[in-house]
């Protein structure tokens, strides 16, 4: 067979392939004969390791001599030739066979070693890649942990800021609460002092000496003596009993004095005066009628006990005041109760004018059982009232200090 030339630049696998070809060719040289025992390789037989170095062939077979190359031609081997220099000798062929197998085994072992090294390198690569992945994951975990720690730091800083803001607010609230407590304690002390003063009772000899927050009293058989003791002047020389209450500050005092004796219609009359620094004002009577008139005047309304007011530009709606049933009774309407009033005539009875002065309109409505109405108390009555159960009357009534009059108008 023909063995293809190889080059030093060829791949290892290509060399391996050519070595296998050489072994196959050498095996063919044995020509099926029994293998020759190992013989020490000598001479130029070692030149077979070179692809370009020829091998010397001498002797039989007949006609074959000179130099031949492993990659050219064919050669029959004589099994009876034990020459160690002739390539056709069985010894040389067997030696070449052994060398070739040794080279193959070494090459094969080198391939296996290379493959093992490649596998180890591949495993190392995968291990390195796994280690890199784990390291990368660790980096990512560390970055995540750093981010979480950073967020926690910011959250803690925010909480600290909120707490720092809350501290002065709490301190301010505490101070306000504390001030409120102190104010309440002060108010309690003042109220307690006032209570103790009001609970106590003192007889005094001069109104100027009344204690602030305390109820005082003064009595004397002669009003003029009381005036000299700086109490209100009721006129005359009658007896007086004053109950006095003082309140305010040391140089801004107000005193309220009320007369207790029922003499000359002065019982329950009240007076007020005030101190400004060292000067007392005159006593002034507290008159509720005057107060009502002042309010009415200030609010542009009708005033109490004031003549020639108006003209009035407004009016008022009035609902009739029901005085109930007449039967068996004497009913005396009061002009001050309402401008329109009503009586139901369900039986005989009396309607009296009374002594409260004023004018009003009185409705008299007859119903079942209507009876005669006695009006003898009136100074003048114009018209009459019948007992028809469906009759209705409008009565204009006037009561004065001089007379009483009723004008009766039958409406239905």
C-alpha cells in the first residue's frame, strides 16, 4: 500500500492517522508468516523515524536492492532472512512493528492525556465560571445589602428628624399644659379666697372699709348716720340695713349695696359705685326700667315710659290668647297679657274688667250650652251678647283708672 507523506506542520491527529497506515503496511510485510522474535535494533534501521530518510535494502528478495522509502512501493519480506540490516528481513520488520506500536501507544497516551487535560481544563473552566457566577451573585447580594442598609440609614435619619421635631413640640405642649395648670391653680386659689370671703359675714361701720370679695352689712336707726358712713342716701331719718358686696382690684373696686328694710318703698332698692385710684363715684340707683329704656333707645325700638315716640314703621302679628271656657267662672282678662284674647261661652259666667289698665280686643265664641254673661262690673257696655250657639262677638275693651268700657260687635 502507499503511505502518504506527512509534514511537521500537520496536526497530531493527521500524524496518528499516518502512523496507523504505517503499522498496517508493516503488518502486511509479514506476508502472513509467524512473527519474528524481538531483535535489538541496530544500524540504520532507526532511520525509519524520519519521513525523508531512506532505508537500505540488500540481499533477497532477488532484484530488490538500493534504498527504498516507507511511503513508496511495496516490499515482500522473507521470513527466513534473519538479517538485522536488510529491511526485508523478518527481524527488521518485527522491530519496526514494535517501534511503530510503541510510537502509536505513546501517541495514543498523549492523546488521552491531552483529552484528560482538556477535560480537566474544561472542568476547571466550568468551576471557574461557577465560582465567577457565585462571586458575581455575592457582589449583587452585597450591593443589595448595601442598598438596603442605605435605605435603612435614610429611614433612621428621617425618624430621627421627626423625633427631633416632635421634641420641641412636646416641650411646648408641656409648657402650655404646665401654664394652664398654674393658671387653673391660680384661678382655684382666687375662687377659694372669694368663696371663703363670701362664706364669711362681716359687720362694717364704713362702706369704704368693705373687704374685696366679702359680703358685708351695716345697719343703723338713722339714715343720715348711714350716709355719713358712705352708704347711699335714701332721704329722711328712717332706719336702714345695707347688704354690700365689693369686687375688683385694689384701686379699681366696685361696690353693690342693697337695702333690706321695707321702709318708704325702698326695700330691695340697689345702688352701685366704683373706686378709681383714691376717688369714689357717687352712689347710683340700679333701675331696671331705665336699663330697658336705654337698650330700646340704643336699638331704635320703642322705649319704656317715654312719650311721643315714633312714628312707628313696623307692626306685630298677634295670636289670640285663649282664656278657656266661661261656664260657672268669673274671668278677668289682663290687657298686658296680649292685645287679642278669647273666651268660649259654654255656660253662664261673669267677665270682669279688673284693675290692670290698658286696651285689648276680646273674642267671645258661643258653643253648645252657651249661657247669659254677667258684665255688671263694667262702667259702660255697648251692645249685647246672646246665647245662640253659633254666635261670635268682637268686644273692644278699655280699662283705666277712671272707667272701664266694652263695645260689643256681633260678627256672626
